[in-house]
């Protein structure tokens, strides 16, 4: 019986029947076509890599940046009146605060209003296990319990015209929004009772403020697209915006679209005003009891803008800053500091290490306030989309040789390519062909254009977005590590791995720190601070005497749309932080740094801080 030949055998027979020169010629043509495609792809890939090379920061540069940030921050703490501002918050919440508070969160993009119910330790069991293992498990269970309830929460986008209007118009609108929530609270079945004379309130404000008491704040120059002047008394202007709602309709002839028609609303009593990063820190410290060997060390916001806060010793601050804290609380030895780390005073390390690119310069020059917040222009959600647009436009017109007229309008108009669009469409695309299809639908070229998105241009778009994201995450990680070193929570030794490939770390064999490489105690003067800039290592505080044995985990509380919702952004930040703190060997005591989400930290923190004041 004749055997049945396989397809491959038949193909081989056919090839054997063909003249040798025809077979070789056919294979040569196929290989040549394949090689040509490969060469073209590799050439374009290399061209794109070279085009984006100014945006690429390796681990060695990020480590140097962290060290320079650290010394710059220490200098600013001692000298600047615009940054490293002391707050009236000299301690974190105990977790025992209780009560119901009105909370307001004025962000760069949205206004949030809610009632915050602090449950304190009532949710924790009074029965304490005696077995060590069971005690540890019980601690973890308690840390996971919900200790805050939010009710009647509302959010409104802050329209661009409100950002550009007079302050009175903005705060009148804010007052109307607050009145909606207060009126709903008073009319709901759950809270039907006599109308209170006043409501205790906490306010979170996502802009630089100066404070002499926790209940008062003066606005400093704003960013994030706001044109409102500084030197405003925030408490007074907010209460003025709400005041009309405390009068009965016949008490005031002035109409309002959101006036309460049936009854006058209670007055508001401001218990606390704070910055959003301080609120985030307080929020996580209250909601989650520290796990064994874990404590909340700092807070960051990476959303529309970017900022950080951290507890610092008063002797690390300028005398006038420390004096303002001691005036409020004579026994205080430290305070929570609002760093405002994106303002220009912290920018020199970016230029010294050639982090700033031509695209950054172009974005900065076109901003409403050029040079005001260079770090935020590289990391904030308001600007990431615009930075990607500038780079993509440059690529399409210089590398792809496309005319401006053939491009989508959103690639030509300033700030028309939003970070939200890139996060939802570009960062989540599974492949270049899928992205090209999506772009032709959601970001189409003009009808008059012959050009369409293809896999190459879509792939370039995705590569550009990923590169900007990676740099932003690396910069945030460097700043976090630098700030922790500034506060002497970790050490940053001089790097001997400058020439090692990215990702390579060179731990010391025993993890010890050379004595000659450590900076002495924090200087008391600006001159000493300048001298410290040229030393090698930022020291750490001694481990607390009552600290349990085992590695210490420093928790960085975070919130904000970018770090919470942009795909893989938080993960990139954490990876960079891990590698930076281990680059020159393990931290003393095996310290690690862990990012932990403080969801809605602004509005919750406002309620927590109000509760801290009322409880005193």
C-alpha cells in the first residue's frame, strides 16, 4: 500500500523537481524581503530611541538626583519662605478621634464635599489576645477594619472660567456647593433633628498656604491654571461665599440658583485648614493602625499637581519657621512640613543633571507662569498630556515628515491632548494595531488629509507616552527618596556604581556604613546647610527604643489621579524606590519604603484634622 506523503514532504518533492537556480532565487527573494522589513523596522526603532534619548534617565542619574534633592531640600528648609512651610500640625492623629465633620477638599481639578464620620477605636475589640502570634494577627485584622465613614459625598469639576474669574466668584460657587450637601444632610431621614447652630468643618486646599493657626490660612501664589491672586484669607473668603445660605430667603433680596428655600442653613465653624498632602498623611495615619514595624513616614500627591509632606524636627527649619510653631505649641519639637517641592527653588538639580529637555523648556515657556513649578511640569497630570503632545508633534513633523495640516487638531492645539485620554486610550492599548484602530476613531486626522494612523505611528505614540510616564515615575521616586533622606529616615551613600548597567546594585558585604561618609547632626544655620551640600551621606535618626526587632517599613501615603489610576504608574514608582534605596547596599536595620494608597485622603484628612482639634 502506497504511503501518504505529508504536506512538507510534497513541498520537498516539488522543490527537488525544480531547477536549483529557481529554488535558490525564490528563497533569496523571500529572505531579502524579510531582511528589508527587519532592517527598516530596526532603523526606525533606533531612530525613535535616539529621538527620545533626552527623556531617558538611568538608575545612576536618578540616584544622583535623589542625593542632590536631599541636600537641596535641607537648604530650602533652612532658608526658603516659599517652600518647606511649617504647618500647625505637630503630631499625627491617635486613632481615638470620633465625631461627624463637614469636610471640603478644593483640588486643582475638582471640588469635593462630604460628611466624615470618625469611628475611633470603637470598631476595635476590647479583648486583647495573649498569644504572640494571635496578637500579631489581631493587629493586622484591626488595621484592615474601616474606621471612617463618608456620607452625602459630592464632587464637582472646577470649570476653567472659575479658575480665571475673581476669587469672590470662585468661592461663591464653592459656598453654593457646600450648601447643597449641608441642606441634603439636614433634610435626610438619617439626620432629622433640630438644626444645629453651626457645623464643625475641615478644609483641604491643594495650593501653597501660610498658616499661623490651624483654623486660618493665607493663600500664596497658585499654579494648576488658576489666575487668582495671593494673600487671600482663605477661611474668611470661604465663609463669605457660604454666608448667604445662612439667611432666610426674605433676609436677603439677592437671588441665588442654589439658595435653600425652606430654611436657613447653619453657620460653619472652621476647625482646620490644611494642605492636601498633610491631609493625606493624616488620613492614612488615622485609618490604618500601624502594623508591626511599620509607620507612616510621609505623604505625597501625584494628581493634577504634585506635592509632598513630611514630619521634620524644628531645628532643621529656619528660626522664623520654628518660632511660628513654638508660638502655637511651646512644647513642640517637630512639625509636619508642607514641602511645595515642585516650586523653582528645588529645580537646580534637574538642570545640573541635564534632566530638562527641549520639550520641557517649550512647555515651560508657554505656561501661564513660566519657571514657577518646573518639577510639576514634568510630573503633574495637568502637564503630562501636553508634554506628550509636544513630543509627538515633534516626532510626526520631523521624523515621520508629516505636514501640520495633515495632523489631528488635538495634536496642534495646546492642552487638547489630555492625560486622561492618554491613560484611558494609549496606555491601556494591547497592541499597536489595536491602538492605530482606536486612534483613527477617537483622534482622526482631518478629512482633507491622506494620512492615517498606522502601526508605526501608533507604536511611536505609545513609546513616547511610556517614556514620559517612566521618567515621571522615576522623578517622583527620586524626590521621595531624597525627602526621606532629608528627614534622616534613610541614608544615601556616595554611589560607586555610576558606571554599572541599570538595575545593577552593589550592596556592601555587611551592610555597614562607613563612619567617614556620614554627615553630622543637622546644621543650625544656612551657612552650615550650604556646607552640608558637599558632604556625602544624609544621616538617619536613631531607631526608637521601643521598636520591635525586625526590618522597619516606612510607609509613604499617596493619593492623586495619576499615581492611583494611570496604568502601572504606581508600580513604576515603587520599583524605582526599591532600587534607589538599595543601590549602595541595604539600609541600616533593613529599612524598606512602601507606597500605600490613602484613597480620597484630601477629604478624609480634612475631617480627621477637624476631629483632632475638637478632641483636644
